[in-house]
C-alpha cells in the first residue's frame, strides 16, 4: 500500500473503507480447521482413523488442491458426518487451544498488512468458508475487527443438524461483503480483498483493490491479465513476535505458488469429521 492508499481510508464521501482477508493460505500458512485435528482427537471428537484422514487432508491441502465439484462433493459428505456434534463444546475447544495451535502458523506479511490497514482506519474482516466457531476465536486472537464465516444449523439441543445456515464460499462471499457494505456504509471501491484461490474471484471482483496472495494457477493467470497485485507470503511466525519488528512485504509476481487450496473441503475436514466407528 502507498501513502496515498493510507490517506484514502475514509473513502469517497467520508465513507469508511475495509480490507477483507481470506484465512487459509492468506493469513494462516495452512488449513485453520485441520490445525485443530489433534485437540479434537484428544477431546474425543475424532477417532484415530479420522485423525489420520485429517493429517492426509492437510498434506493434500498444501500440495495439490481440488476443483469446485470435488469440494462440493466432500462438503456434503462432511456435513452428514457432523450431525450430533455440540456447538458450544467445539467453540470452547477452539478458544482453549487457539494460542497453542495457530501462533506458529501466521504469515508475517499478513500481520504487517493487517496492521497497516488498521493504522489507515480501515475495517479489517476475515472472510472464510471455515466454520464460524473456528474463525471468530481466530479473529479475536489476530486482533481483527469482524468475521464472515460459514454457519451451521443446530437444533434446540445445541447440536449440529448436518445442514448449513450460510455457506461463505464463492459468490456467497461477495454477497456477504456487499451486504456488510450496505449495512455499515462501507465504500467497496476504496476497499481491499486478499485471497489465494480462484474460488474467491467474486470476492476479489467486489472491491476496488483486489490482491492475490500465494495464488493458484487459474487465479494467477487472471491476476496477470487484469494487472492485479500479486504477493507471495512465505514467512510463518509466532504472534508473540512484535509487529514493529516484522519486515514489510514486497509485492512480487508469484511463479512458484502451489497448485491451489483444497478450499472448503479441507477446512471443513477436521471440525466436520466424525469417525464412522465413533
């Protein structure tokens, strides 16, 4: 961001601008949800087989990726497996373990940019297809202002029904951004969005300043065609490191980004997986 960008945070007509960040592989170096696999296992939510699957899914998430149809198929399977999980217990587990699990996974570059946006007076929002129970405690931990995340339905007993109330994925992210902008009088033309995945193209198109981070091949091609800013984040650090000591990120065109994120399929895996024998 330039000095001119910083001064323009108030936006046109005095309206506040915002910065919307995808979570996995944009702020955090791997799947936020899969990172909680071991605590979920220790708490009895996952059996050994499910824990192993979560570990494999993490590797796939980092190394391979998946297309839209594959993610939709797995999402349906995982929603069926989540039925009966207690929402409050899951949320409490995440809050108790967030420091231990996430601290070493946060990109230094993302922390520096979040800090710049805050100093410029912009509202900083995490927008993720991960469950709200995971994203909201992470947002508090990261000092982010607000979240837009996937919400699952739960019954009168507080247990998941296996259905979704809202899916923060693809066009759903862009719609949620526009709704927030309307509700809070945000100026999207002066706002920023950061993501690594082609599935977030609608979200990137919803703002005046799209930035692609560690992009998959398809998103990198579009960014090149449209002359969007491309950045590589590659320095995971502990949040205990002072922001003031972090080096500022340098925009580069990514020629070696991994082949995309597993997206919703991966980030839902650990939190939404029950072993068939449990």
